[in-house]
């Protein structure tokens, strides 16, 4: 919901609301865990990033230090922000915060594929005009790629450099230098994309050095410079704006100096001439000649033409000054003998492809990273005011270290996360892959019950060792990590068979024959409810949903009692059987609305009671064996399992079951619900998934001894994160996906 709110805030001119919402999303990303944060938060933030650049007003350069021209002094290292960069600042900050939390794989496995999707050419092979959304997507893709390059390690950058070249740079350049594809916002949008693209290419060149540029980036660099030759050829051929084939709906085909025939749209030609001017030629030629040195002759076939155009620009701004030939000696000679103070290459800091190091004479000096930084792992959320998307030092950084987090993805967590981000958000099925994510040892007796809290960042467990433990559920490690409990409740005198959370007052209810109500934050006992007669013990307990604050308890005399945790004494007391002897109440389940409660007996009998009136709505023989567990679902649906090996789905007031499942070998003694599916467990360590809606069918998986040891005693599902908590008779709980 919060991300959808942020998506709506992009249309507002003020960015303070966007700032606040993104700040909340940073907190939410850590709370939800890697899979949910990537699928539902980061994925929508990436879509939001494109919206930040839609429209001509978002593509206007911002004024900085009184400079109006974006191409001042040939400086391509210092990024030139547009209004879209100001709006997207908080969004980029949130995306980088997710990468900080869960590590570099977020950049390479989620962000980079999305960038490739944004810049991919359309399905139609013929000439087409971009729409405004695709145009904004190109700007967003190049902006995000610049951020990614800065935070990638040297090893990772070299590994994915071919992908960046073929999946990002070349597709962007195909749009940027196209002779037939126009931009909806005209020359302005193409100029912004051009400035961002050359800044990105220069950044990569600085990171990897001349030799790697020649090996991996020759094609993108040559493609970018080639557009000047195309325009030069068209000017010599005097191609007029009137198209020869316009009446027939066809574009003219022109022969170029390289011997190729290409389609040309005269309207697009006018747009290109406004972008690739003499000033643009000067802006890119001088820095790139310094970056590439002598290999510029091998990489860029038309470097002499671009150099001449750059010289013409110098003549135009300073008549009588240097001739075009005078530009040549100062440009292509970087390296140890080139004087970084000579001023030939503005803003060059003598980086020479040594992965961020600096050449000082014949010594390689590693820059000091100890300069004071802004607070927080990735600095404060930027983008509000200041006319830019961050501080000057951060925005023009060549390389920044991605801070390591305790929640970084590795091992099984990384493998599972890679699978999850590829799953469609519309997939409503539960898939069990038997991937071990974490272990929770500590109980000295069999686990009797496992219950996740509603937030899914903690869970409770009750055991035969007479303790209840509160465990954290934040991802950590590589799948073999053992996590310690956050709190241990030790006031029980017998084996604990029930644990639950009263959501309204935020307290825990646990039962060992007596009900204990206690504070999960301090472990302090708030109240204890003993059975009225020691000869009539409590056999089943259930908690009422919010906003109710009541607990319902069944005793061995088939009496149902309600207790309000805020008040002394009993609220209600109802008899579940009159004249019958159905046995002991084994399980209780309260409907999501709190209006009814169903009790399952050891004889297989079930009773449905109205909690408002105390009237028995229905009683029926549901199973032939002992009722093991009951769950109530939205829509007046009940699910029950029995020792007769059956799992049955009921409508509350309908006489016949909706669905009936039969386990072949072992009874289903524990199960939980996920949407319209039931996840089941048996003592044979088999996990099954069956549907509440479709005809009977069940997929079963046998737990391997490597992932789960002992006998399965309890099961709980985390519906948002789609993980399983499995308790065993050896006192260990495991988190599996």
C-alpha cells in the first residue's frame, strides 16, 4: 500500500511527501526481508523511477552556480542534473538502501536486468517513434546504471562488463543515434540522454582503464562517435527536409561513406543536428582523447573528423585563437608523462584505469576513503532541494564501497532470493523447494507448537521443556546459521501445548493446563488463569481476533469459557454437549470475524457455537477418529484433520464437506493455511500442498535428513514471506522455503 501511495506522489510538484514516504520504505525494506522487499518494494520503486522522468518539465537542466549551458568547459565527469534527477533522488536512495541491506546481488540480479528491460528495443523492426514512457525509461535506466557502476566492486564490474555493453549501452545508443526514431520531447530529451550516456561511458572508462576499454567497450564508443560522421555525410549530400518518398509513406534511403545504405527521416535529422553540434563534439572529444590516449585511433575510426569539429567550436568561441590542428597535440597523450595540471582535460583527476587509484609520478596511490561522510549507511535521503540528487562529492564519486550488512544474501538465502525475484507477483500458489534458510536450536524437549507473530519478524514456540521462546526472524547467514532466542518465558510448570498472540493488547497467551498471559517485550506475567477444578483440566485454548481481547478455553467437561485479559473473572461459560459424550475437546478454532468458534472432539465430533449468543449452531460427526487440528478461514470455511488420515474442508452450515483429502500412510497432525491452499505435515516428515477450491489433488514432498532431522511435530507458515517453520521432537525449529 505504501509503495502505491508513493507511485501517486510523483505527480505532485512538492517532493516532501515523496521524501517522507521513501523514508518509511527504507524502514519497511529491512522489516520485510529480502524476498518480499525485492518483489514488492524494489520492483515498484524501479517502476516509479521511470515516472520521475516523464514529461518535458522533468527533462530540463537545473541551474547550478549560475551556469545555464549544460555543456560548459567540456566537463563530462560532473553530472548535469535535470528536474527528474531531483524528483528521483529519494527513490534512488531507497533502491541503494535495499542494495546495502541485502548486498551486491541486488544490483546485478535485479536492478541490471530491469535496466536491460527498460532499454530493450521494441518488437517492431520498422522505424518507430518513441512514446513518452519509453523515453523516460531510457533516462531512468542510464541514471540508475551510473549509480550501480559506482557501487560495484572491481571484480563484479569486470564480470558483468560485457552485459553492460551489450544489454545497456548499445541499446541506448541505438535510440540515441538513430536516424529514423524521434523523441517525443524532441532535441531536449535527446540532449539529456546524450549527456547522461557520455558521462556513464566516461565513468566506466575511468574505472577499467584503457586496455579494458579497447577490449570491452570499443563498439559502444565507436557507435557513439559514428553519429558525427553520419551527420557530416548527410550535410554533404544536401538532404532536404522534404522527403522524396513521403507521399508513398516511405523514408528515403541514403548511401553513407562507409558503404552502408540507411533509412533517414528528415524530421529526425533536424533533431539530431540540434543535439550533435560543434559544442557537443568538443565536449566529448577532449575528455575522451585524454581517457583513451593513443588507442583512440584504434577504437574511433572517425576521431579526426570529431577533432576537426571540436576545433571549429574553439574557433567559434575564440576567433583568432587556436586552429583545429592546434587541438591535436594536447588531446591524445594521457598516461604517466601527461601533466594532470596542464588544463588540457578539464576536471580530469589523473585516474588512469587503475580501478580508482591515482598515478603520482611512477607511484600508484590509493585514494583515502576516510573523508567524513553523511550519516547513515548510504547517507541521508537526498533529492529534496539543493538542485541536485546528492552532495557534490557523492554524485561525482568514481567508486564507493557498498557497506556490508548482517542481512547480506549468501548461500541458500541467495539461491532462494534469486528464484523468488523471478516469480510473478500474481502467482498465488505456495511452492515448497526444501531450501534450508535458518535453524533455531535451544529447546530441550519436543516442540509442541510454533506460532509466527502477525508482523512475521518474530515467532513463538512452546515445548515439552516447559518454556516458551521468542525468536527473531530476520534473515542472516548462508542457510546454516543458528539463531538464539530473544526471550525465554520460564513460568510454566508443565509441558506447553498452546501458544498464541492476542493482537489487540499485544500480549502472549500460553497454556500448560493453566493459561498464562504475559508481555512479550519484558517476559513479565500479567495474569494466570487456573482451571476452576483441578480434576477438570483445560484441554484446548484459542485467542479471539482483534479488536477482541478475549481468550476461549475448553475443559475436559466439554465446557467453553471466555476470559477477557483486561478484567478479572469469567466473561461467559457455555456447554458444548448436552446429553452426549463426544469425548475431550482436542482443538478450538475461532472464525476470522470472531463471531463463531468450532470445537473438535476426540470422538471425531465437531460443534459450531455462536460466540455472541452462546447457541450451538451445529453439531455433526465430522471424522471417524480423533480430531487433531481445526482452522477457520474467511467465508465461513472450516478445515479439520483427524487421526483417520483425512483432511476435510467444510462450509459452516452445510451438511456435506466441500472437499475431502485422504493421506495414504500417516494422519495429517499439523497444517496451516496459505490463501486458498492448505500446507500439511505428517509424522513421516512429508509436506503436502492441497487446494481449498479445486477437486482433491495433493503434492507431497519428503523432507530430506540434510534439511530436517527428527520427527515433524508442528508446522507454521509465514504467508507474506512464504516460508515454513518446522518444529521437531529434538527441540530444533527450522526455517525452510
